């Protein structure tokens, strides 16, 4: 098969011919039809030691590709519920599978937590990369059966290539206990996580969504998704916290989703946190890289919860796919920009300068 492999950080990937992997008893073999390119991929393969030195990458040469979708080609002898021909999204979340938190279904809390085809949050993550070295920038990949999300016929493979970030937004909303009658404040509403959070919040029954961003044109596009329920403000035109309080009669939003990028100033996040109501929740699902000076007495006095949210469970991914199946979540907002595997480097670099923000969907088609 053909696979795009990174041999040296900062250098282009090369498309190499390697053996098709063979699934182990509890694995599935997936023929990849599309693999989403996340906004941060260029930073991972070019600047990673500088940005997040405590989160290791796989040994090189490595096959990257975080969000693959495709068709099951074969299954191991111990796989019971997945069969050849199934249309699937492969969640990249890998864990040891046998520790206490894994046995409880909380794989993202495992010390071996690793995002296949991307990076690990554990210094022990190389063990996982050794077991599952195949990312989505390849014609075939193996994956554990616990990672499989069945996708409906009305979800294209290209749309499924966005499911990682959509699922991550959904996981954050679960932590926020988003529901009917609430007001949400989404900081970074025009980005990939921000747009997904907005649509999922509306689908969850949230009454109003307040959102901030820097690009005025993208802010207009977000508001057009639901003009009667979405209000937006351009960052730099005032305090986000004060604006959120003014739009809620002084109460503040029921929860804040911080979906800012790695380069965002910590002051921006601190400001948005002040827009939450007493007893509310602030869920960080973004990538702000600098340290955040937190006023813990304010958290105590206001009974505000600050929650870190990392990825989502496979069950939550299935819930998102089921929302698409029923029409509760419409993915037609995505502007798909497909690239063949041979143009994977152009696709990754183009994603960095794309002007469509969270509406853009760059995918590689192996």
C-alpha cells in the first residue's frame, strides 16, 4: 500500500510503499477513504518540540493522519460487532485498555493516552505507537475494535474526517452539562472547535450562544447559522466578560467553552472566564500554550468549575454520528477541500492559511 510518512521533522512527507498491515485478533483493518487534516498538523510536524515538549511524537519515520474514515476490509477473529463492509470513523484515542480507568470506560484518563497519527500526552506513549503505527495518511490502517464509530449513509467519508474535532466539541459540552434554556459563551467561536461547539450547543437545546472571534467575516457566517439564537462580538472591541454579563442581565453565561488556539494570549481566556455566572462552568478545550494565572479564590467564592476536556469517548462519537443520522446535526456547513495522498504536504500547508476557519474541511483521499 501507499502511505505518507514523515522521516524528519520540518521536512515534507514522502509517499512510500509499505506492506498492508494484518489485524490482530481484536483489531480491524480499515481501507481509508478520507482523512481530515486538523488545523494544528503543520505545527506538529514542524514546531512540536518548541510548542509542547512534554507531549512526544512517534518515532520517525511515522504515518500521521488523525481523523480517518473508511470501510472495514477485514476483522480479527475476536471482533464480534464490526464486520467487513461497515462504513466507519476510526477514533485515534488509544490507551492500555486494562488499567482501572480503562476498565471503567474512561480511556482518556489512562497514563498511556495517545492520539494515533498525531501525538501522545504520555511519556510512555511510544508503546502505543509501536502497537498502532498506522495513521490515516495511508491506504489501509489497523485499529482496535474499541475505536470504531459506525457512520450513517447521510454522512460522507469527507464529513466523517471532521468527526474528531466535532466529537471533541461534543465532549466539552458534555462536561459543561449543556442543555435546554442555557446560555453558552464560546471563546474562539469562528475556529474548528468553536463552530462545532455552536452547532452542537444549539442541537442540545441551548437557548442562546454568545461568541467571540477576531475575523469579522467569519463572525457573520457563524451568526447566520441561527441569527435569532447567536450573538457575536469581535475580540478587541471590549471586554468579553463584561459583554457576556451585559447580554444576560448581569448574570453571565451558564458555561464558557474556551476554544482558543495555541498562540492566543492568556489574557483573552482570563477575560472570557469572567463572563460565566456564579456556579457556572468553564471548559477548556483549546490549545492556549502559555501558563494561566488563575484566581483560585474567585473560583471558590463564585463556585465556578474550571474543567479541562481532552478528546471524547467512542460512545460520544457514536452519539454525534447518530445525531447526523436523524438530522439533529447538519454537517452541510463544511466546505470540503479534498487532496490526493500525493499532495498531502500541500494540503497541510494550505490548511494553515485557509480563510474559512471552522467552516473549512481539508481532507486527504488515499
